[in-house]
C-alpha cells in the first residue's frame, strides 16, 4: 500500500511506498526535490510537512533538531511517509536551483560498448550525491587547471552512479588514458553540474531529439527522465552514425520505442559497409529527421553531436522547416586537436576557452 504525497506550492503529487524515503519516491517518478548528500547530513532536502504523519528515519539531530521536528520540518532524504502527506518544498527545474560542486569520485565500472566507445561509471562518496538536470555535463579536473567535459548519460533519478560515454580520439592523451590505463577504483575529481542543455519540462510540445555518435549520451538522460516522470509528450529520436557499431546502445533505444507508444526511434547510418547488411535509414541524421517532420513550427528540438551536424541542423530546422529559434537546444561536441590542449574526449565538448560547453 502506498501513500499520496502532494507538494506545495507546485501542487504536484506522487506515490510513495512505505519502505522508501519521500525523496526516493519523488525522484523515481521524475519529480526533482532539492538534495545534496541523500544521507541526512547536509540539510539540502529540508522541507515542511503541512499535514500527515511520517517517520524521520536516520535524520541526524545535529541537522534536524527536536524543535525543528516539532515545528513540522523534515529531511526528505530520510523521512518516510506513514500516511498521505502534504509537504512544502521547492522543486529543482532550472539552472539557478542547483549549486555547482567539486567532488571526488571513484571509477566503479568500465564497459567497452564499441571498439571506440567506453561507458564509464563513477561512484561518489557514500554521503554525497550530485543533483543535476537531464542533459547537463560535468568537468573532470586535471592537473595544471585543465579539465575535460563529459555529458551525463543517466537520468537524475538514477544518480547512484554517474554514467559517461567516452569516444576514443586517435592520438588523444586523455582518451588514451581512459582506454589503455584507467582502472576500476581509480579516483578523480569532478565539478558540476554544468551547461544549459537540459530538458525543458514546462513545455508540452513534441520533442525532436537528434544525436550523432556519443551525442546519444545526454539524449539518453533526457528520454529516461521523461519516462520516469510519466511524460506523454511525443518524442521522435534520431540517432546517426557511420556504421552499426556507432549505435552502441541500439537495443536500449529500440526498447524505448517498443514499450512506449509516444516514443519513436529511427537509427540512421551514413556510411554502412555492405557486409553489415543494413536495411534501415541511410544518409545524414538531421536530414532524415527533416524528411519525416517537414513542419517543425510546433516542436522543440534537442540536438547533440559534431559541430558540423549541429550547425546544419540549426540552419535547416530554422530556415527550411519553421522551427522557432527559441525552441532549438544544442550541445556541440568538438573533438579538438590534443596539440591545442583542448581535447574534449568524453561524451561532449566544445571549443570554449574554459574547455566548457557551448549550447
């Protein structure tokens, strides 16, 4: 038996099981309440209970005093509902709602998803979590002030690990390290979340999501977040690569489409060799999207991949297919030369002076 939790002032509501915290239940259903450690230590998730009964769980008295409890306050990362509840809490739906933090992380798992793509899973310390919006990225901090920018491929509700998709750049020093010498349990430092590429949840327009190569990483995060919050907005996903190996999580994308009637997935190959016997769409991925959607005047577009693809998509979507300029959101992955000290090798990068990401 679950309990109904309603949130003020947004009037959103969600269901919580008796054995899960209020925060866990909210995140599981795509509702982003604020949090930091998810362990009752930092107090970031503090809110007020307006009606109903709960158990405070492992909330520490130093963080939530007895007087606070008597006044109706709770730490939602620890508290569990014992009845239907009405709570007062702000919601995280914009960049201004989330602090940028510097944290250590441990390499938990390395998975070779394709000959030149590594999926890296990072684990934060037990008492730390990174809150972010679906589609954002993090910077890995290196020596001498250098950094490398990586898109987060997991949705915010699945933040027990941070998932990065790394494409190997020939001659790239850092991607060479990831593929050749990085080991599980290695420690690194990260800073984030970063970037203005994220799902605009206040809109109800159909979404056109176009990815090239590892540009699939933030698109994956956006789709999985939309699924978690039970969004019924139509999503048209186009993922392009040269050969079949570039679509390194093809079964996952096909599964989304098979299980959700409002999600449509189209893979596109530009240079598939004959031995692959590819029977799907061919050509440029953004052109395939335009062929299927000649009028984009009532859409939002989310585009991730190589700069040339992003530029072409913006030009053609806006000038030829009536997409409103304010509804085009992009993350341009620029694999710059190592000699310029601007290699942004993991799942997203740009050529900005701070090695950040232009969107």
